[in-house]
């Protein structure tokens, strides 16, 4: 059990060095485990207060805490922040001269430091001080980077398994803001801490309103959205560098000060965009996912996804940059199958292609959900929400279902007549009786299903198709030129009179009204 002396010092230490009177949810419990020399895995959302979980024990224990962190760019800030609070801290990484590095090693030997931040790739340069036991605890920040199951795999993290083998007596505290169950298991396995107690904090960020819209006229929709929020800070995530620039330019042309940010900019340019954003000089940043890691800005009011992220971990992390101050904020995601197809193309041939595609499927299901989106999102992270959230578009505007069996039959039999070899666009063209080159060349006017769906607009067909895919009645064969294919369930609809329920598409008018309100 934790020594009584420690227990009595917990709160005074929290007050003295960090200025807080109380711990947040699980902090005290986690700290107690570390003080008991037990390994722990902490899953806590960004801004949840992970740092104190290893910083505070170090102040109570003798010796130094080794902090492994991949964010070299942030180490200096972190260390400066600690020093400002009167905590002896230093960092060690490849950006330093060898004199600076020697000085830090000396400080560790002389036991002057409470915390030493090191990038994983710099660990080997520290092998001398790693042998004798100087460390009271080893903290591994952004621990999901060790797992190729996670979304931000870093090879340099894979060597970290040696730490537990070398320092078997030293507790390891692994921390991350994003890890689904498979990733968590992989983390404890690779770090050799199979018995680590796992602390999983609530991921629910109630103040963030979640909304998904079809990606029609994205730019116009974004303009309207941003204009309604004049003077407020927001991030718009795009898939490509080019995309960020094009969008920023379009917004600028409409009088909105927007800046592009991506990894293709040089260091100064990137720093400038970040600083202007943090100090409210730039309100809107159109960025790739390179933007945001480590940006501590509490009043980001909205995050828009111009393109769909490749998985829910990424999505959750990105929308989590909104509303850190707890005030109402908005996450808006645009959804289109074009993005799904594009993202599939990226995973083609990757070693973990299957896994990435499974994650993309979950992302797609979330985008097309007809149930509370927050429930689905939190469920993905293993958290069950007892009730619908009331703060997502589905909760606010529950879809109405109708008997769409005939619509489904028309669509599925069209797929069958096209021998499951045509992509969505052609299937819809056939249904609508279009007369374009493909149709004429391939003689599709002869098909029995040609023109049987001309009473339904192209857009509405897309809406129905999305739902049929979602409900498993047909699927896109990404490896066969994105052709639409039937599934085992299709038969039930085509031959066994199974009823299909679909939601009504919103009319353009309704959509506009809704957007006006939002
Ligand atoms: P994370 O690493 O989980 O993203 P941080 O450790 O940077 O989060 O903490 C986020 C913010 O919350 C910081 O400003 C920190 O000072 C604050 N914080 C942490 N613990 C507490 C607490 N017990 N009471 C109040 N504020 C806290
Ligand atoms: Zn909801």
C-alpha cells in the first residue's frame, strides 16, 4: 500500500506546484498506483490532465522520471512550463549540441532533475545513464505510437519494449488520448507490462455538437457556416495539401481570413500559422491532419472535416480540438462516397490494408448512421452511453423511416441486370434512364430495369443507395473497379419478400433551412 507520508503529501503537492485544489476524475487513483510502483495504462482525452499523473509522483519520489515523448517540437515548451512551476526538468534530443547533452547527463547523474524528456530515437545516446538505475518511473507519452494498430505508428517506439526488461523494478506509466481495445492490448504487450492496470476516462465531450452533412456544395455550405460564426476560431481539415490551399483561397475570395497549413510549408511558415491562430490573428485554418498536435488553444469553436478522416480515432482526436474550454462547440463532417473510394486507394497494398479498411468501414458507418452519433462514436472506444445524446444531428432531427422495399428491389435488380459489374453512377443512370455515352455504347437501354426509377432524382438515389449499402443489401467492390455487388441479404429482398426500411432524403429546401439554423 502507498506509504502514509505520500498520501498526506498528495494534495499539498498538487496545490504547491500546480495550483489546483482537487484532482480530476481518475488522477488520484492513477498517481497512487504509480507511487505503489505498479504499471499503468492511462487513456484520457486530450486536455484531460494526463501530465500530472507522472509529474506529481516524481515530485514525491526520489530520483528522476524518464518521459518518452515523440513531440520534439513541444519538449522545450513542456520543460519551460515545468521550470516555471519550480520543477527541475530538462529534455534531451537531437536538436541539442553535444555540450548541452553532456550537461544534462551530468544533471541526471547528480540527481538534480525530477523529469527528463527524451525522444525515443535519442534513447540509445543515453545508454550510459540508462544502465544504472536512476529512474523512479518511466512515463511513455503518446503510447499509441508503439502500435501499428493505432493510427499514428512510429517505428522508433517499437524498441521501447526493452525498458521494462532493463528496469523491471521501475513502474511504467503509458499514456495516450486515443486507443481502441486492440491498440490498448497491443500497447501493454509491446511494452511488456501485461498486468498494467488500465484507466480509461470518459471520452464524452458533451459540449461538442456533432453533425454530418452530405458533401454537396461544400464550399457554399462552409461559407455559410463560417459567416455565421464571425470572429470565432475554427479548423477545417482537408485530405490533401492542395485541398487546404484551394479552400483557403476560395474562402479568402469571399472575404474570410483563412490560412492554409500543411507539412509542405517550411518551419517558419508553419510556426507563423500556428502562432497567428493561437493568438487569434487568424480565425480559420484550412489544414491537413499535420495541424493540431500539441496546439493548446482552448477557444476553438468549430472543427469542420471537408473530407472524411480515415478512421474514428483520427476523427475523434481532431474534433476534440474544439471546445476545450467546455463551451458549446461544433463538429461538422462532410460525407461523400468519393472520399471513401479515395481513402481506399491509399490503403491499397499496405501491410495492414485489411485493418485499415475495417476502420474506414466503421468511419463510414458513423457518417451514415441513423442512430445517435455520439453513441456510435463512444461505443467505438468501448464506452456505452445509456441515452441518446441530444446534441448530434440525428438526435436533433431523427430520420423518418418509410417502407422502401420497392425502391430497394429496383436498385438491387438493376445491379443484377448489370451483372454486378457497374459502379454506382452507372447503376443510377440506368435506373433514371439516362442517355449518355456509356449507356449507349453498352446498349443498356435494352435492360429491363432501364428507366424504372426516373421518378427519383439522382441525389435521392444516392441517398437510398448509401442506406442500402449501410444495411448490407449491397456493397461496393473496391477491388473490382468500385462496382456494386449483391450480398446474401439482397436475395431476401429480391426473392423472399423481405421488407426494407429507408429514411426520406431531405429536400434541398429542408436542408437549407436546417443549415440556416445551425
Ligand atoms: P493532456 O496531457 O491529457 O492533454 P494536460 O496534462 O496538458 O492534458 O492537462 C490539460 C490542462 O488541464 C492543463 O492546463 C492542466 O494544467 C489542467 N489540469 C490538469 N489537472 C488538473 C486538475 N486536477 N485541476 C484543474 N486543472 C487541471
Ligand atoms: Zn445524439
